[in-house]
C-alpha cells in the first residue's frame, strides 16, 4: 500500500486526541442544535400567542382633559357613539362641563360591545384607575342614556361608593327621543282667528 503523505504512517489510523476533538465538536453541535430548536419553539409559541391576542377595549385620556376634570368634576355625561371607526366598535365618551357650560371630553373608550360586563369594567375599573377614587367622590351627577346595561353598572358603582356622592340622571335628549319612538309625534295645529 502506498502512503500518500510519504511519512510511512497508515492513513486509516486516528489518534485519541482527534477522537476527543471530534466528540467535543459533535457534542457542541448537538447542544447548539437543541438550543436552536428551543428558540424556534419559543418563537413559534410567541407567534401563536400573538396571533391569538385580541384587543377587546382601549381607554385613554389626555393630560389637559384630566386637569379639566379636576377643575370641574361635578357632572359626568356618558354616551356611546356608533360607526365612528373602521371596526364598527362603539366609542364611549365620558365628558364633563366647565363653569361656563363648555363641554370637554375626559375619557374615550373603544368598546367591543355594550354588554353589562363591559360597562361594569368601565365603571368599576376604568374610572377609578384613571380618574382616582378620591376625585370620583366629587362627582355629584352622572347623566346617561336609557341603556339598562349602562345605568345598572353605574348604579352598582354608586353603591360600591366609587361614585358614592353621585346620583344618576337620564339625558333629556334620550328621554324625548325614546318617547317619540314609543308614542310617535303628534303635531297639533291651531286655527288662526
């Protein structure tokens, strides 16, 4: 057999040091492969979680609106608008009125729906955390429309003393609108003499 290297050693022989190096390299590759696999699983799980995350609601206010509320906390007006965004979600507005009668928005909340549970979240969690429980004690009147889910949650908030000094009222616009829907419009003409 002819030796390629010309040093007279057999090429088929591998010394012990080379075997140890090879085993270390294989072990390191296995460790790296396991780490890479774990990272891929973590990324896949994270991506799966991100795909399954859904924002149900968002509430926000501006610093200037909060300061305005602190100056004029006596009355809150609460109403939801519809079809005001591309998702068709109700937008709940919590407004106030200053001493000159000018309205200002305090908090805006995108709602997923107008169920009792969502309104409970608004009155029992959002208002106290955003406006502060001690400031809510200064509210004397809260006007809402005729939505029973809304005013029942508001009544619960009043009973739990989040709005302990407030009374609930119904908006005159909504009372008239509901009355007209129920009874119709009757126009009476008088004869001129």
